[in-house]
């Protein structure tokens, strides 16, 4: 990527580890958002910004970034495919997302490894169970579903989840990404990429 990295005060950067869809898949997911979300009911994430966060670092100094870079690539799974087959809505956070009803078991193991790497570098990773989801839109005030087997998830009484035609995502690399908040939304820059085995 040719864009400059996001530098905060004292050379700190706001970073996360993620997987990124290719342009064609991002366009398909963006189109799914456009078809699903009524006009004026939320802010769709730009196709180029769609991603799935695996581990959030927060605002870190260069030494911490170097530590995470050295550990994150130590254990990488072979390339795999995620199947996004549901849409969800979280009314409390006003998010519309795409998810995997049955994510591969190795994805959870990989996320656990990355969280462990963050701990070894002095960071405090997320402790909630990992949920493979891709945020499609923010500020969604109302979501009535798309009429394909809508159901309410037992674990979150107010969460709505709808089945959709499966979308396959071949996952081939891990990315270290910087995030910069701007008035019109986030700007992401991929800083490093580790190919999967």
C-alpha cells in the first residue's frame, strides 16, 4: 500500500490484525448491504474498508508493534475458506453484519494464538469469545430482516439473524492494519501482510 501509515502522538499507532477480502468479494458484500439496508437507515461501510478483525491492539508504540509483528506470524494456519451465510443486527450498537453460522474450528485456535501474542507483548486483548463477523453498516436504527428464515439468536435476545445465500471468502493472508478516524469515517492502511501456509 502506498498510503502513509497512521501516526499518533509519540509515534503511536492504532493497530489491529485482520483478514481482508479481495476487491471482487468486497464489492459483492457491499452490494448485499445495499440490497438489504433501506435508504437512509444506516451508513454502509465502503467496500474498500470491509474486513474481519481478528485481534485489536489499540494505540501502541513502535516497540510494541515490533513485538506483535515478530509473534503474529509465528503460527499461521493453511489457507482456508469462510462461508458467510447469515446477516445479523445488533440494535444496541446499531450494527448490521455478515457472519458465519459455522466458522472453522481452526479460526478460533488462530485467534487464540494472536491474542496470546498480544499478551506476550504487554497488551490486553479482547476476552469475550470470538465471533466471526464482518461489519457491513453502522448507525442502523432499524432492521426488519430480509425474509429468509429470520430467527432470534438465543444468546442475545434482541439480536436478529437472517439466513442468506452463502458467500465464500478464500482467506489467504493475515494483515497488520493501522486505523485513522476521520470526520467521514475510518481510513485503513495495510502495513504488513503474512501469507497463510
